[in-house]
């Protein structure tokens, strides 16, 4: 007897083969979507938001593309999630991870079709990914001790990362920018201290790294435009009217004269506050909150440069670079640490005036000023640079380096293939499939570059049959080349994360044999 | 429709708007209910065992859950059928009581219902069936008691516990590193366990997850992790030998509960008020400093001024810490939660060996570790994993493992897994059946058949021939009079579960049988379903 209704209305259930098909198809669709952006000759996508203004983004970054998609397929959401995590953890390889997971599932689909149990496939995949990882570990290079070589490693990684992005024309320039910026961090992964300012105009080549700190603010009227040997007080305090914070307090007066008195008292209070601030012996005051005209005028009278309304991160960074602490009370000037810098001046970039702090004490933070023809270019440039910075900062911590251009995939595929030959039982099919999925990545890179992928990959495989080969795909000449000579490197951490999360995601999707979708929550139409 | 008439021949209204309600009675009602129950159990059947598959669930908001845990699947399933909801309840109560075996209990109930349907078709009264099931469940539970093995463990020898937890974890997606996770689970339970009273308070174990890294990075921290950072970016990121003031009052001017107004009408008043305000902040911070605190953890926010004063006095602080976390911190550090600054004293401070802030990945995620606490009775399991769903599933798996470890500490009897216990019970029940006169005999036999369904499902999911495998194992158990034989799901070559180290807790198994029987009895007793028609 059939059950009439087990679930609520609109809730759907898909079982067995159908469920598996649905998730395979969804996952592969996502992988195919981003596939064309892979590699140095990958293409970009235009994304148009459905929100107000229909703003447009042009990008090549896998995570950004996937984040903006509206997806209904549950399996596809798993892939989007891994790409997001990849972005958060290592910053780069967001496309590769999705493509690899998609290829794994494509291979798995064939195996399921030939009646191999998903659990067997999973255990094969696990063995393969373990083997691939150890193969990579065997071939990593670590130049941590040699500062000179390490720097050139970083340069190569930065160039490789950037070469698939919009910045590829000036990758030399930007790689240098990124490496310089990251080296200043001295091992910290806190990318917040690298500030990126985007200013439309000029060309990408005009972008530069500034050792000091640039604040996108204007200097108050009538105040000095240039200060040498500045003592800076960084503050977060109300410089409008200081409210009485005790709950329930209110002003109650019975005559105009009293109002005037209280107003006077208020003004006096502000004047006192300003006096106290000036008493710190400063000549520059930066506040996170508004500064009203009255205190601003007082500051101007005292010859102090007052900057209002710096955003929170700006304040934090400024505190970091100048070595001052962020103050909110001003009663004991002797114990407040002031920030110092050699020179504060107003500079012009394009048409905008900015405040430039140079000769700062702690050299950790720095600013990269990006110039470019349009906002879209700038946005994309920022994303690319961010990717490069992420990878570099992670590499500084984990300095193991691999070659690029499909080399790691081929090394892994070779090791996995050998494992497959040694493994008895049905698992070996799954292991073999894993190596095929790995080879799909160089294939895609070649395809995207408009090369004869079948020919190239076959050549590459033959090349890798020799011990210690450095062969990879040289997209520029369209042939197999020596990657170490061409200077194409990738960070081990990125590759490892790609391998592990892609396997994990494929495993998760493979294990599913039923999809139950609840009825979507009804939303009131806000239109 | 049955109608009743009063003495004037007018029909009584028994059911309001009788015509618009659909109604099922008698055998039809029972069959419909059974069908619904079986349908629910069939969904879970494929999730059973180490080779069981996962289910993907999409919530009304479009969030995805991928899980293997029976209770979670049913919880998220949006079941509308009343009997279906009963099954959901069933799995939930197993989850609350035992924490593990939530899939097994539903599969068990489903197969009991299937068997009951056959008996009903033969014309046996449902109540007799129910009674027969009741008798046999008692036999099965007693039998389990008999075949259960005690095993010894101590604070130093946790190996047996780890083995049992591994059995639980092997059916989850995390089975890749079941060994390390099982160890983490057991160690954390041992850390908080009260071995004297044989009691474990699982609330003391916090399971925290953060996306990123890999599963192998999951670690056990003897202390607390709070997903917060220092209130001022320039406060020290690491404090050794911290003395922690745990506050539930904000660093803000007081807000008396009674309504009041402070009127300012002269300049003097304005100025005194201002002075007081400043003094108030100063006092608060001074108070914390005076009692010797080196870290302030507060449930509420701080005013900018207070924040700076804290920073100024070199007193790091954390704000907006949740109530539960606050309690855990208090337990771990041996401090007291202080609701008012006036009540802050030195002996109310908590102590921790090391407090540090740690950053993750490329984003600015930071977490606060409080370690080497005075009282190590609160621990945190910190899970890392490739994606959100993985973390969620790992959390659930760890929860199951924790529950199993706890149950073992409460009662260290175990039975063998892999269907061995069920097969053994089935043999015992079958043997007992013949002794009962009357119709119940059939019900008891049916119960024995139902018990076989769990090993059957295991074999099916592992890709073995279900009937062949089951009968072979059963014959082996009887021939060698050994209750350790089960289904060899992992293809290891032996089906002696003692060798494979596949254990389950006795109370878990007993509870499964009892709960399943209870629900089936309840369903069988329903003979009338009245539901409002579609509107």
C-alpha cells in the first residue's frame, strides 16, 4: 500500500540512482562553468547582479564567480563551499579545486555506471589522494634558509599566480609589489596591514607600493599641509558634543540665560578636551569619529593637523604603522603612547588629495596604490593582487615550493598510476580514475590556451616517465617545457589544499544516495 | 459513517463537520499507519553500517546538510505524516538517551511494523501482536544482558573505550581518521568524567568548529576556545598566568531598572555630573585592577572610553562573550561569574596558565584560547575541515562518539556489533517462541524475524548477498555457540566481531529494542485516524 503523503507539500525526495545523477550533473555543471577560466589563457566572466543598479563585475577568480551564483542544486552548493573555503584559507587555487572535484565526480560517474559501489570508489580515492600527497612531498623544494633563493621563489610564485589574472601584462611589476609588501609583514599573515587604495585613472603600470601609509582623507581647512617630525595622536573619541552618558540625564532649564550658560559650559568642556589633547605635545590628531567645526577651529589655531572620520581599519593600521595607541581618554598624557612619523603631507594621486605619512617607525604596514582605466579593472586587479598576497603570505610561513604549469598534477598522476597497478581489487579502478582526473587539469589548461591538449598531455606524460623530470606545459610557446627554467612555481600549501578539499568534497557527494528537499520557506513578496 | 441517534431520532453530532473529515478505521487505519512507518524506516535503511550512504538534505532556506546520522536526517526531513512524526520522535529520544544508534532504532521499528502487517493480514488481533512483541522484547533484553561482556578500563588504559568509539565513527564520513577522533572523544570524556560516581556531564565538553585546514588538524584542547578577540586591537595577544575577572555587567554607566531622571539645570550640576561620569569609568577599571585581574571577560559591550582605559591600564579584555561560554570559562578557570563590580574580589577570579589569540587563514578570523586552566574539567574539541558541511557532520559524529564513551563509563557492559547481538537475540527469541502457548507465539517468531533485519540491512549495504550471509552467520552462531559472529562489512576476512573489535554499548542496544517495540505497540493500537480534509 502506497503511502499517500509522507512529506509536506512541495517537499521532494529523490532516491538512489536519480539522486546520484542529480548531484553528479549539478557538480559537473559548476565545474564546467569555471573550467574556462583556468590557466594563463583562461577567459573571464561577466557577472551582473540582480540587485539594485545591476552592477557588473568582470572576473577570473573562481571564488568570486561562484559566490555570486544563485544555485539550487545541493551538490553544486558543496562545490561552491569548498571554493569559498579555499579562498579563505590559502587565497588561490579556487578554480582548480572546483575543476578537480568536478573531474573526480565525472570519473566516479563512469565507475558507478559500471557497477562499482560508491564506497569502493571512495576508499580508492582516499588511497590515491594520500599517495598523491606523499608524491608531492617528495618533490617539494624548500629554500627557507637561503634568503636570496627564497625571494626568487616568492617572485616566481607571485608571477605564476598573477599570470592567469588581468595583471598578467605587468606581472613582473606586480609580482615585485606583492613580494615587497609581504616581506614587510615579516611572517605575519595579517593582510589587513597591507592597504590597497584604488584610484581610477592612469594605467595599471602606474600602480606603486608606498612604504608609508596613505589615508584617503583631506586635511582640515586652515591647517598645515605639511608637517615634519610629526607626533601623532590616534584617537577614537567623540569630538562633536560630548554626551552625558549617565542614563536618564537630561537638561532642564527655565530661562534662556540658563541655556546660554549650559551651552557655555559645554563649549568650555570641549575646549578643555581639546586643550588636553593638545597638551600631549602633538602636531597631528587623527580621530575615528567626526570632528565638529568648533574643535577643528581650535586645532587649527594651535597649528595641529586634525583628520576626522578615518574608518576603523584606517585607524587600526595607522596605530600599527606609527606605533601609537588608540586613545579615548586624555587625562594622563605622559602614559599615552604617541605615534611618530618623519613627514606628513598632502599628495595628489590623479585628481584626489590624499594624506601621506612617510618615514614611519614600524615598517610593517604599507600601502599599494592601484591605478587603472576603470573601476572594473581596478576591482579585478585588487582581487588578483589579493590572491597573490594571500599565497605569498602563506608561503612565507610554509616555504615549500613546487613547480607549476601542470607539473604537480603530472607528478601526482604518475605516482597514483603506479599505485593503481599495485593495488588488487576493484579499488584500483577508482585509483586509476583519480589519476585521470588529475591529468584533466593540465588538459584544461592546454585547451583553454587553444593548444592541442591530447598531443601535449601525451608528450608530457612521456616526459614524466623519466625520473626527476621538470616538464610542464609552456602555454606561451605551446609546447612542453622545463618549468624550473621558465620559472613557474606554485606554493605547496595551495596544491595540497586543492587536492585534499577536492577529494573530500567528491567523497561527500559520492556518499549521498538520497536527496530530500524541504519546501522552500515562503517569503512575503516585498516587491 | 456511524451515526448515533437520541430518543427523538435526531443524529448526535459526534464529530464536528463530519463530512469534511477523512477517516480511516480498523484494519485500513493500521495498514496505512504501518505503511507510513515503513516508508520512513526505508529512507534510513541505506544509511546503516560502515558502508551506509549519506543523505543530502536541503532546508527551507536552501542550506545543505549532508549526514548519516538518523536523528539528524529525520529532524530535517519535514515529515507531515503523523506516524512519520512518531518515528522522528523515536529517533530523537534515542538520541537524547543514548546518543548513538539513532538509525538502528528506526530500522528496527520499521521491520517490526512490516512483520506486524503480515500477522494482521492473517487475522491476528493487533493487541495480541503487540503483546507478543512486548514479551519478546523482554526476552531479547534479558538475553543481551546475558551475552554482554564487561570490560575493564581505567583512567590510564583507555584502549577499549577507543575501540568502541571507533565502531561508532566508522559509519560516518570521518572514518578516514576515526582512530584520532575516537581518541579525542575518549580523552575529552575522561577529562570531564567523574569516575567515582560514574557520571559524565557532556555540557563541559564544547565542540567548536572552524572551516579550513584538514580533518587531521582536529585537536583536543584542555581549556576553552572562544570565537572572540580582544576588545582593543592593541591589547596583548598572549597572557601567561592570567587571572580572569568574569563579569556580567557592562563597562558602561549604570542603568537603574527604576525609571528616573537626572535634571540638569545649572552649570555646576552639569560639571559635577561630568566628573562623576569620568570617575565612574575610572572606578570600574580600577576595581578590576585592584583585585589583581589580568584579563577581563565580559558578557556585554564596553564604552569607547572604558575600552581605552582598560587598554591604558594594561588590562586586556574580551567583550560580548555568550552566556554558555562564560559559564564554561568560569568552570574551567575556577572563577565566579560576577554580576556587579562591587562584588569583585580576588578569590572570585579565575586562573588560567595561558590565554592567547590565534589567527586563521587569510581572513581576519581570530579565536581566543584559554588553556592550562586551574580546573581542567572543561575541554574543547576543536574541529577543522574542508567545508561547512564536513564540520557539521564531524560535530555530529563526535557527539555520537562522546555519548558512547559516556555510556561506557556509566555502564561498562558491551555487546558485539556488526549485527552479532541482533542475530544472537533472534536465535534466543526464536527458541523461546515455542514455549508460549497461544497466538503470541506467532508474534514472537515475527519479532525474531524482525531482529534479523538489522544484520540483513548491514549485509545489503555492504554489497553482500543478504540472505546467504545472514543464514551462514546464524548457522555459525548456533553451531559454535558463540555470539560474537556478525556481518563482515569491511571485507576483513573474519566475521568474529571480537577480533574485529566492533563493540556497541549494552544500554544502547537494549534501549533500541525497547524503544522500537514501544513505538510499534503504539502504532498498532491505533485503529481510527481522523484527519481534517484538505482545506
